[in-house]
C-alpha cells in the first residue's frame, strides 16, 4: 500500500455551503461511510458529491466522482476491471474486480465525451486548484454536474480559500436558479454560454436582480453577443471567459470583455508556470502546467481557431466546425456568431446538411428572442447574406421553442 497524504485542516472548512435549501459548512456536511480506495463514487445530488470530495481531501484516497447518469453499465464494468470499487447512490458498494495498489491523492475526471466515449484523466487536488491567489469574499453559484472539470474548479476555490461560500444548484433547480441565487446573495457565478443564454431568455429581470460581481463563462465557444448581453445586465461586474479542459486544465483566461484572446499571446516568451499557446493548421495546441497525468508536452486540443484581426477565436471542434459546400469551406462557428449577432436571436446551432449538386449546405437551428417579436427564416437569410459569402448562408433554418441544454450545461453548438 502507498502512504496516503492527510490534510489535518482545510482552509475553507468553515465556508458556508447551501445544499437543498440548508445552510451548512464543509465541516458539517453529512459524513459518508469510510470510502474504499480506489473508489468511483456515483451520486444523484450535490451534497454527496461534496462530501466525497472532502473525504478525499482529508484522507488522500483515490477518487472518481460523477453523476450516476454519466456512468453507464459498460463504463461501470470498465471501472471495476480497472480497480475501482463502485459506490452507488444510497451507499451500496460493488467491489472492484481487480485488486491493485491505490494511487494516493489521485483524483480522476471523466472527459466530456465530445470525441466519443468519456475517458479518464488523472489529476490531484493541487493540479485542480488553479485559483491560488487570495480572493475577495464571495458566494459562488455551483450549477455544474459533479465531477466535471468546471465543478472541480469552483469547489476547490471554496475548499482551499476563506470566505468563499457555495450555493449548490441541482438539475431540477436550474430553471429558477436566479431566484435561489438572489435569496442567498450569490456574488460570483460560472456557467457555459448556453447556461447564461437560458437565464437571459427565461427571465432577464430575475437574472439582473442577482448581485453578481464576478461572471465566468467557459465550456463552449464564447461569442461577442453573449458577452455584450451580460455587460448590459451587469455593468459593474468583472466578466471573464475561460478555456479549460480535463486534459490541459485552465489554460486561457480573458477579462477584457472581448471574444477570443489576443493574437500576441501566441508569441509569449516560454514560462514553465504558464500555459503556452500555439496553432498548428487550424488547431489550438497547448502546453500546460495544469495538464492531466501523463499528458506532458504539447496537447492537440481538437478545437478549431479563426483569426479575426488581432484576436484568435475558438469556433468549435475540428471534426464538426468546417463545412465544405461544393469545395468552398466555411466555419460553422463563424456562421453561428453572425446569427447570434441578430437582435432577434437568443441561441443558434449551425451544422452541415446533405444537399444535391454541392454535397453539403449550411443549416441552422434557432431560438428567437421572444421579447422582440417574431422573426422569419427570410429575415435571417437576408441578415446573413450581407455578412457572409453566399456558400456560408444557412439555406435551412428551423426554429426551436427552447434553448436545448445537456447535463453538462452545454448544447450541441
């Protein structure tokens, strides 16, 4: 057996944690039974996930935490064969099929699965704690699915710093989260662009009533319209967008209110303590000190970039962003940004669709801004025609009633 790291005191142990309407602290969260190690703890609520994390921080166990809905039977068998005991909601334990020595202090994350089945990426509490500078007192909203990289980013702030409270939002509370946030005085919130768009779409007045001082976006391409909408609602807040992943950690942080990052960042002097950014072809490549275990050196992110003057925009995944229309190529992300620039559009998804003669054409799904009245596909075609080459104009546009959102707070953009 390895010697486990033990933490005798956690700096954030007395920070307030609001779960299921109850105001607790990290220290007074309900205690889980002694967890096996290695363990994959599958949860159906935020309180159990936080309790598993605190147990890991105190005892130095080897832990993977995720919602039970993200880990199907095939993956559970795979985890068991890799030495993990499976802890189910309610506490039942399925013993590991393989007996092995634990990796003390190892925290495992599942990737989002955007390139296929989720993969396991190894980290430690230290590598996941990327906000280390002292922060002003804040109360953080925690809407993310337990065990995701974004979830770890928020909870480590609260666990490792003083005066960083948490308000946990369960999936069934997402529709009315601004009311809960205002009730508990949330001053900082992190979410995907889809998360923020939904809040604005459903009730912008309720959102504006939340006393936010820090707004963070990440997990999806961040476009200028959503940044501008949030700035209009919260003129005094600091608005940041972050590029982060399980593989390379938090690697890009931008606070200037603009989509993309400065092109000059591609020419930075190498610094072992700072992520280094480069581009190969159209792909973003990152060398990061926050990388997962075994991912030393340059990591090809699979994300496509476009240059826009002195900015570098991340437009989407390489395998889905480029649409070839009869030999002419257009970025789905660029078309999406044009659609999102229309004041009557609250959300848009752009994709390729089969077409005669040219093979593929550009199509889109759109959610309209109800407060501005109806818009038609003809309105959007005209809007795009004046801003895009002819082959990039969507020729099929479908209107949806609601902004779609997955468990990870993302939509298929």
